[in-house]
C-alpha cells in the first residue's frame, strides 16, 4: 500500500479528526511529511478539513477510480493486486498490452477515467465519457492453447453479470461479449491476446461497463442501444466499489477456468445466456443469415441450425 493510501486509512478510521502527531509517529515520518501528503490528497480531489489543535478530517472523497479506492473493495489474491491508473489514455487495452509484453504479473489491471480512442471489436469505437463509467483492462496469463482463448471473453460477461445481479438488476448475455439490461448494452468486452506456437503468452480482457453515464454522455447513434446502471436504477454508484466487485467476481471465474477448464466456462456461460432453441440473426462482414441456436461449442463458437445445416459461427454480431 502506498503512503497516500495509508494516510487515507488514518483519515477514515472514525468521525473525529486525526492529529498530525499521531499519524507522524505511527508511520515514522515527520509532521511536515504528513502535511505534504495532505496537500497531495487535496490535489487528488479529497476535501480535508484542518481543525486547529485537533488535526485533519476527511470531509469528502472525489469520484475517481484510484487504485487504493478500488483496493478497499477488491479482495482477490490475483486480479487487481496491481492496478495502473491513468486519468486519460488512448485505450486501456493498448496500455495493458504494452505492460504485459514487459512481464507484468498475472491479474495486473489498467484503468482510466476516460479513453480517447476506446475500442470495440473490428476497430469500432467504444464511447468513454470522462469519470462516468468503468474502462478497465485485465492482464491474464492462463495456461491455454490459443485455440481455447475465445471463452476467456466469457469470464468478463459472467463476472459483470454476477455484479449486476448483486446490485438488483436482471442482466442477460448476448454472444459473444455483451451484457444487456432490458435489451440494451451495458457492458462490452474486448479480448486481445499474444501467443506463442502452442501457448497463450497473455490475454488482455478489456471491460467497458456503463455506470453513471446518462444518454447525453453518448454519441447520438449509440444512445438507443445503450444503457447504464444509473439509467436503469436512477441511482449513482461509486465506480471504485463497482470495479472492486467486478474484479473479485472475475477472479472467481478465472479460478474456475484454471481448475476446471474452458469447457466449464462455456457451460456456465451457456446456462446463463439460455440461448438454445432461440431464433437469431447473425451479421458478418459480408453476409447475414438466420438460424436456430444450438448453444455454443467447447471453443466458444456459436452453433446455429440454418436450413437443416449446423453452422459454426466464430465471429459476428447477433440479433435476437
Ligand atoms: C465491444 O465491442 O463491446 C467491446 C468494448 C470493450 C470496451 C473496453 S473499455 C476498456 C477496454 N479498452 C478498450 O479500448 N476497449 C475495452 P463491440 O461488440 O464491437 O461493440 C462496439 C459497439 O458498441 C459500437 O459500435 C457501438 O455501437 C456500441 N457502443 C459504443 N460505446 C458504447 C457504450 N459506452 N455503451 C454501449 N454501447 C456502446
């Protein structure tokens, strides 16, 4: 834990002010150093009252996804142990990919308040309004053959779906990477990977979850299809807390993947998505066709019965 987080922990111990002397003796730093950390906290957006003779009191915390704020809600032993924070970045996936090439630890995350060029699949844009939603990329190093990488995207949908259930919503899953609420997209996942001949070196699981965004925060063309926690519940959420829950849930499914394999992840996803027997339309680069879903196979591909033939779909957009 860094010093800023330690000082914050003191400020959060009770209702009363905490004396600079007390903090300085507990942390074995000078009172001037304590004062400098208070200044630093103020620059980060914390509101601190200085009561003469009584010390410092935390009056308000900023709405930011600082790593130490997420750590208060994140209890896993792998995912979220290290979080790299950016105020603004091109894409958290791009940043995570660069870090991963330098041997970052399994479970390292990159998070940002906004993305200048947030990405979806096929270089589509991911709208990333400042300070409203979650844009987080998680580096995972599962021991998997590249052929089995696809279902890793389901870890994120399952984790986000659990999170939304725990907040009282009723999310549904749409193949391959969407989480919807009332038929509108609340979360998308972008999976990018680096492979060796027979092994995945790492995957970057990029999660975009809409939290406190309103319709006005989105480009007009996305508005009709998108939603957020705020839009669905009329409540404002602490993003760092939501992020902590998502990362903890992700770790649960990451463990399932490691202990029971991709087949189990596919089974869990299919159970949750309940897509068997449903008529779907799949749009691909140059074609669109309809079929009846027969679920997914053990590689995560969608199986569709179309004019009597079973078609294996590995990429595309689904309409139900
Ligand atoms: C996705 O792509 O759904 C993957 C989105 C992944 C975003 C995360 S954020 C953190 C990390 N860093 C990145 O740069 N990316 C990841 P796809 O299935 O292709 O859906 C993209 C489409 O969703 C767009 O073409 C829009 O129609 C719609 N869309 C864009 N922004 C949205 C938003 N904030 N909420 C809901 N829908 C959105």
